[in-house]
């Protein structure tokens, strides 16, 4: 498996304001019709990847995060730890069946890894 980037998300202390900004600036559509109330962003471009907007933890700065699809999250997290990364959100299965985890690489950047219930 080639491990593609399959999603991105903006993590913001003001997720609704961020959603409104990107809707107005780029014409993206933002919906929350999902079990977690996650703001899903569709660019409508027909190429590239869509993403989402999520609230940041209280008192934390916002950031943009990539999600890389991997065949085995547990193996990826073990390999990442050997390379100096730290797991900050353990593997969890989302209501839609996707699974994800978040790690911080040795340089301090957050990165998500996921397995998708289907190939989108």
C-alpha cells in the first residue's frame, strides 16, 4: 500500500468562524450531517482531497493536519514510536467505521493516520 494523504483538517479554537471563512473565501461547502458533528468540507473541485474542521483543545493553538492512510494503524504507531514519535490520540474507531490515531513526529508536528472502511 502506498500510504496516500486521504484527508486534511483545520483544528481551530473557533471552528465555526473558520468554517465560515473558508466557505466565503473559496466557496467550499461545509456540513455537519454525521454522528460526531464534525464539520466536513467539500471543495467541489473534482480533484484533490476534501477535509474538515475540528475544535482545538482549550488553550491550544490551531493547526492544519494531514491524515495518511495506512494498512495497519497499530503497526504504524509502533514504527513511529521507534522513530521518536509520540502518540497523542490513541487508535479509535469512528462511528462511520473509519479508524484513526494522531501522533506527534520528532519535530513536533501532529500527523493523523487512518484506515478507511472503504476506499473513497
